[in-house]
C-alpha cells in the first residue's frame, strides 16, 4: 500500500459549523429508549421512513462474491447484513451520486435528506480507510436517514483520535462509527463517556480487546478468528497437498500492539497449533510499504525459512523482496484486506513463472456499511437482530480473487470493495 494525501480534517473543525441532533439514545448497553424530547414516536417515524434498495437473493450472492465472499449462504445472513448487501447491489441514482461526490470530498457534509448526524472517526490514514469511507458514505446516502456526515481522520495520533470522539460526544451526534484498527485498545475512556452520554458507538471489522466492546451500542463481528475455524484446516489441507506437514510460519502485523492484531493473532495461533503448526518468527510491518520491505528483509536475513507467512496487509513487498533475493516465496496468508496492486503483482509473478501461492480473507472493508445500517437501527430506538451482529468471512486463494476483482482500477484500491471503479478512483483522492 502507499500512503496518500488526505484532506480529512480533525473533527474539532466541526465546532464552528454547528451540529444537528435528531434523536439521542439511551444507555448503549441497556434499554433502547430514545432520550430526545421528540420521544419514541418520532424515532419510530424516522425509522419507518428508511427505505433501503432491495435485491433478490441471487443478486445478494453476486454482491457478496464481489466482496470476496463467494461461499456465503444468503438464507443464514443477519437481516442487517442482507440490507447492506442488497443496498450495495444497487447503484446510486444520479442525485445520490452527486451527494456522494460532495460528501467524499468534505469532512463535514450536509446531504439534504434525513435527520441524523453521524460521525465516522478513523484512526489511521491509508487507502484502505479511504475506500471504506466511500462505502460508508454510499450506505449513508442510500439510507435516506443521514442529514449530516462528519468524517475525521488522525494518523495514529492517540490524542487527536480521542479528541475527535469527545467533540462528537459533546455535539450529541446520533451515531459514532470507528474501525478501531490501530488505536481501538486505547479508546476505553471515550467509549465509556459516549455510553454515559447516550451516544451510540458501533465498531466495524475490528473486535475490541480487553472487554471494551461492552461499551458499544452493538458489536459487529467479522472477526478473522471466525475465519480460522475453517481456514486453518483449509490451509493445512492445502499444504499437505504440496507435501508439507507440521508447517512452520512467520507472523507479521503492525504497528506493535495494534487492536487488529489482537483480533486475529491469538486465535490464529491457537487454531494452527492444534493442527501441528509451529511459529518460528514474529515481525512488524507497520502497515506501510517501507515497513513491510524492512520486515521482509529482516526475515530473509534471519535465516528462518518458514513454510507460511501470515500477515494482515497485502504482501507486495514480500513478493518483491523474495524475487530480488531469488528465494522461493513461502505460502502467504493475509488475515486482512489486500489492494489491487498486490493482485497485479501476483498476476505478473505468475506470468514470470514464479507461481506464488497466496491466500487472503473476504474483504471486511464493507463492514463500515454494516455499521451504518446497524447503528441507525439503534439510533432509531430499535434493537438489532442480535448482539453481536455477525458477517461471515472465509479464506480464499488469490487464484480465485483475480477472477472476481476488476484489476483496471487504481492499484491502491482495496480488492473486493463494493464501489464502482469511478467511485474507487475518486475515494482514493481524499
């Protein structure tokens, strides 16, 4: 991945712009009764006005496949997940597209519809987050419920990140959503503050550590832990077919202590150990091209020769480093999303005859869409279909991914996102 210029301003800028509050929510962990003077009837009315686009089960399955989730069972999906995938199955109307283009470029955006103020608070600046924000904004527009969108982004700056939460809470927004990828483990104080103030907070793909999820209005789960329940055996069988038994592996994430690593590494290690795997190396790639290049060089210099590399971003620099060293790349499993650049590198390596063997998981960037759908239910005084609300994920080889993904978009685009090619290219500018 490559970093890119971002115009996302701190949420502190929203103080001068004022805020509109429609419905204030009661305690996130308790009864879902609205606190606003408009009362429950108004909340119900707002909810009844929601009219998401619909789609057939066949269309939903096709959309899930675009998100690198081709084996999804539509009948078993939570209603919120079906709503999200059905919405994404429909393109934005011309009017909605104009709103999307405006909102994706502005940190504070009035949509001209709905009555809710929603804050999306990011904790890192990366192309992944730009694409995911584009998905979130599209879903918000299709909901018809969101009047104002506030989007802030810090670059792994703890104080700025927590300040954005405090600003949103003080403005009594109707919903806060965050991925919590880098700094989720440090969000405890502001999550407690939001709950006490009656402002619902919803996560996306990252499952918060240390029991912090108890302060969320509802928890979403697309945990890579769930993927390992089937993925570990799937990989073990795959390696056995290559003549590899009792595999060894090197494990990477970054930066050290990030919340996303805690959502997949411990359960991954447990599942693999039970199948006879052994970890021989641990490294950190800090989620940047330079960091991964350094991590790959360090692994090569260590003399360790793992059968498998486990990482949680696209392995582009591992491909390059092993090619330059004229070493055979181990099997790679990416416990996270990958960019189009990695897929292009894979195709090029195939053409060059190096035959890389790379796997990844379903794209969880679409979880911000689900966070919006589920969070708005809570903001309207409704109860979600369950708590947690689960989005199924699975392991999928790159050889299948390249058949599902458009490779003619910006190389920094995240594979398996549900935006149009033009929307992907626009989202990456911001």
